[in-house]
C-alpha cells in the first residue's frame, strides 16, 4: 500500500492548480504536459485525482480537436467510476463530454445516446442541487442541438425548451 505524505499531496494539488492556470490562459500544450506530469509522478494518486486527470486530458484534447485521444481519456475516466454510486455524477458528466465529442465528429446518433445516458443519471440525483440542474440543462441543450442536426426538429425543440425552463426557473446563467 502506497501512502502519500502531506507534501506529496500538496505537490499534486499545486500541479492541478498549475494545470488550471495554464488551461484558463489557453496554454493547452503545457496544461496537457502538467496533467501527464501528475499521472507519471511516483506519488500514489487517489481515484478522484485520477478521474480528474483523465477528464482534464479529455477536455484539453477536445479543444485541440484530437477527438480519438479525447475518447480514450474519457474511457479511462469512465472505467474508474463505473459501478460506484459515489461517482455517479462524474459518470453523467463523462457521458455528456462523450456526447460533445461525438457531436463534434458529426456522429449525432452516438452523441444522442450518451446525452440520454447522462440525462437519466442527472434525473436520479438531487435535482434541487443547482450544479446538477445546470448539468441537466446543458445536457438538454446539447441533445437538442444534436437532434437538430438529425432533422428531428420537434423532439429537439422539446429538449431545448426543457433546458430553457430549467435555466429560467432556477435562475441559472448560460445558454438556452
């Protein structure tokens, strides 16, 4: 069993903060390198840190339009959280992210399947939580856009309305 010292945990936290600074500054290449530094460190990472690392690699690679790599990183994150009730929100977020990738690749039917999975999970969670409602609204918006691309206009409009209703009734900012 590997035990992290407090300084090792702080080092990982510093690297995650460095990633965030680089990412928000638009320095995606160095942000990606920072995550690889975290993953390749000799320190034992806790599961939430691994999930965050793979999700962050997915986001960076999506922005770099490296979609196949992105799916691979989301697959790794999904493997870590699947079947674990305490990680169910993470799984829904991963499904939404996969939907975004498949939408970008114009694989709308696959994107819609992932959005549907995430919506089912979000509904099973505390829908009084603003973060969950925001995620649910985003999933509705994204599935609506994917459905527009498949020319399923009536169904798309229903989802877009749901997104808008959530945002308006709970005073959540953003699109829709």
